[in-house]
């Protein structure tokens, strides 16, 4: 029988919800490219309920315990003696969400001799040292597409929020003011702007499609080019390099995975090549941007705004400069964990576990590492190596409530 350690974020400060704002969520059966949403044999949760926090348990307990497995659920994942570390010595499977990542570094993997499966309840497995996982023969899988559209919606919201100066204007209302000039002194229309995405995968392409009706000029760069009919339909300009794209863009949205090739892609040198007053929206991974270079570019005016929901490490320490830098629209890592998304990735986790325990193959599109090498989606979108360096800094975060 297996021991499964599931690392989830804390419940709301006022307790696990007893009721919800809405009674149901739309059921998405098929994603835009035809991939089916997860069809596990059964689910033991109510879609639309909070599943990603500790008490939600991703709806897994009944299923796992009925099969005789042991499920440990904890949010205590960082620092000496944390609960995650205490369970690694006999854990067979570790499940983690990117929003509150259990960093599976080489050191932690060495402490987990039985670990066979690192499962990401979401998309993006950069919190696992993929190189160490390959060397140890650990399978790494994620729930591809489960929250790609959730993120794309968030990106569009954040682009508009920054360009139109929404958050400071909202704050004037809350403060009791009517300071129109203060609000509009940094407010523009998106119409007519040059907008580009770094990567046109599931999220990047969905962002492009959603932005087309805004009458902007759309750009993208990616390792693989989109089909000519897609480029024509969206009137896309392809750039072979990130540098070529960012030179012409007013708004840049980052939608590639974090792997050694993309780590610190947006450093001081790259930022200096952008148009003065450009905006960056990064919902991909914090480490794709250099922390201090972003803060400096906002202070100097090289960037007019930066928004996103991804940080490094997570949770971000209280003194992380992105909490206090000017003209930012940062939130905690939330875009891919709406209640709608949780229902899909909880079902996807259940689907993967059913396959794993029944000896059936995991869907190819869910695989990142398998058989000692990058596999499935991982082979397409990642590069070998490790992007977890520095993750121990997450232990510096102090709970405020
Ligand atoms: P996809 O795999 O569909 O898309 C990723 C794209 O990135 C692929 O088209 C890939 O290219 C491209 N890419 C990889 N490396 C590079 C590079 N060096 N330069 C340019 N493009 C590159 O994944 P999704 O769109 O669903 O998700 C993308 C990322 O977004 C995830 O990996 C994750 O980090 C993040 N994410 C964030 C969430 C949040 O809550 N904030 C939730 C979900 C995802 P190709 O495959 O053509 O080689």
C-alpha cells in the first residue's frame, strides 16, 4: 500500500467555507484543442467547492483510504523539521500545487528513497528538480490544460488593469476620494497597442485569441511556430527571438514554463531593450524575471507596470521587493486555482492516481519526466536541468494570520 503526501495551501483565515458565492460551475468536457478534460472513474467532491486547501484534500481521502493507502495532507512544507520533510522517508507519492509548491530539491529527493511519482495538481513542475528526478527514475506528471484558460483570463484582466490604471483608481474610491486626475495621469487605452506573448502554448494562444477583439497588433515568439492558418486568423507577427519581439511591444505577457533556458530571461539587459514605458504581465513563473531588475525598471520608468501572480520563492517573504515596488499589480499565486480550475485539476489528479494504481499508462500529455528522461509535454516544452535553486528562502515567509 502506498503513502501519499499531499501539500496544499492553508484554509481561509476565517475557516473552511460553509457556503459559496455560486451554486454551480460550468462543466468543461473538452479543451479548445480537443483534449478531453479529466474523466476519472468517480469523484468524491462537489465541483465548485474549495479543494486546493488543506481541508479540501483535493477530494482524495475517501478514494485513497478505500484502497488501503495512507494520505497525509499538510501545508507545512518549508524550513527545518517541517511536516513534509518528516514524511519523506517513506513517501511513495508527493502531490503539490504550484501555488504553494513543495520544492522537491535534489536534497529532498535523496531523503525520499521510495518516491516514485511527483504529481503536480496544476501545470508547471519546475518546483521539482527535474534533473534529479530523471536520475532517480521518478515520474513527474501534471494536469495539462486544467487551468490554462483560467490563467489566460487572468492575463487579460491584468493587462487591462495595468494599462487603464485600475487598481490605483479603485484605491482612491476606497479612500473616499474623487481624484480623477490622479487616476487618469497613468491611464491609457489598450486599443492600437503592440501586444506580444513569450510562448504561444495553451495559455499564450488563448491570450492572443482573447485579445484579438481589442484591435491590438499581436506578436508572439515560441520554440515551435503556430500553424500558418492560426497566424493568419489572428494576424500574428512571429518573432524568432524574444529580443526581436520585446523591442516593438507595448505589452509583453510571459507564458512559457520555467526551465534552465527561461530562468532570468527578463534580466536588466533584456529589460533595457524594451520600449520605455512597456508593461509586463507574468503569470508563468516568478524566476523567469530577475527580481531586482524588475523593481529597478519600475522605479526608473523603463517599465510602466508589472503584474502577475507568480513569485520566487513561494510563499514570497514579507520583504520581497515585488510587494512594495511602484506600479505593480501583483497578487499571490491564484490565477490557476479558481474554484473552477480546482475541480478540473482535482479530477485530473484522481485520474492519474487511478492509472498509477491500476497499472495503466498516464496520458502522454500529462508526462513531464518518465523513464529517466523528459517525456510527453516535458520533452516538448522543458529543457533538462534544475530550476529549484534558492527555494529554501520560502522558509522566511511568516504567516500573518
Ligand atoms: P504549454 O505547454 O501549452 O505552453 C508552453 C509553451 O512555452 C510551449 O509552446 C513551449 O514551446 C513554450 N516554450 C518553452 N520554452 C520556451 C522558450 N525558451 N522560449 C519560448 N517559448 C518557450 O503550457 P501552458 O500554456 O498551459 O502553461 C505555460 C506555463 O504557465 C506553465 O508551464 C506554468 O509555468 C505557467 N502556469 C501558471 C499558472 C498560474 O496559476 N499562474 C497555471 C498554469 C500554468 P514548445 O512546446 O513549442 O517547445
